[in-house]
């Protein structure tokens, strides 16, 4: 008998094999359980909240599609979301980037007033 985790791992492995074989990632759809926390390392509850708020980890959440009641993520959208993330060479660089980001947000709020 296979467990849910085994089926999820198999689904993800099959999707990635198709991608590596040249299948268009825009046509590969993954269930939420295969994306979170396996490709995007957040809990599924955080992903569900991100679908409501439109924000995940401080930036726009990855796009999703609905198939009836099921929520699916296209592999292309997940890969694009991961590629668009900031990368840093040190924690000091990340801290400076975070301060600059907060400063820019505060400046935008001041302009609205």
C-alpha cells in the first residue's frame, strides 16, 4: 500500500522527468502537495494563505489554476517564481537588501499620504 507522501514524491518525480525530457513546463500541472514543501519550502497552510493574500514570503505568490475543487500549479509558474527570488552572497548583503526594501515601502506609503 502506498502512502500519500510516496504518491506525492512519485508525482513530482514524474513531472520533473517529463520536464527534463523536453516536455513544456507550462503544460505540466502539479498538485499543491507536490509543490509545498517539496519545491517551495513553506507549509501548505502558508500556501493556502498566500492564495488569499496574493503574497508569499514578501513577494507575489506563484500563480495557480483550479481544476474543479483541486488546486494545481503549473511547473513553469513555480520555476519562474523560484528564479525571480533574490539571492545573496552573505547574510549582511541580505540584511541590507531587506532594509532597502523596507525603506522603499515606507517611501511609497509617504507618497500616498
